[in-house]
């Protein structure tokens, strides 16, 4: 995500980081924001869902993992880059009338439906695991395997 944030800032796009106020989430967000080589706006834990929806309505692009905000961006019609550790077709954000067609495979690791591009990490993550925290750690490893080029190709084409 750091590489993506820098990529977007270099193209004159303001980057806003959202997230919950949960301590675990902030342990991820704060080091990320502090590590970016360029300024990003951090509103994680400071805004409500309605505020996030308003922010999304004015966005050129949304990129993030499989969260409620990703699905909200999809529904609002914002060009969305959904980052998945591992995906099954029913996981793809598709709540909007923009998604009348089933997801189509663009590459081995990228699907598209309507305004949503789903970029999938390469790994052997467990799905539907009973031990959620162990599964979350493994899915985090899959997210780390996402190559910056595979993620940045999408925003680059949306922003042209």
C-alpha cells in the first residue's frame, strides 16, 4: 500500500487513509502512514461511516482490502481496486446495479466487474477457517505477496 500511496501522490492524487479506531487496526495504519515518503491524510478512527461515504462520493479512486468501506465504494460507483489475499467469486464486491455481469478474469490474479477491479494475492490461505486470528495472519501474508505492478496498473489506467 505504501508503494501505491506514493504512486498516486506522484500523480497529483490526494491519498486519504481510512480505518477503524480499533487498537489492532491503528497498529497497522499508523506505521503505514508514518512510513510513506509523501504526505497522506490519515482519518482512521476519526470519522464515522456516513463521513466515509461522503468522502467516497468525491473520490476518483478507492483502493483497499476486503472491508465494509471497499464494498461501500463499490456500491457508490467509485472506481474500486479491491485487494484480496485470496478470493472466491462470491467474495467480489458486487452490490451495485453496475455489476450486472459476473466477474470476468482479466489476468490470472485480477478480476473485473463493473467499477471494481479485484487484485488477488498468490498464496495458500485457508478459507472459512475456524481460527479467525490464524487465518487473518495467513491472509496478511497473502496481501504482502501482492506485487506493486499488478496493483498499480489498475489505478494508472483509471486515472488516465
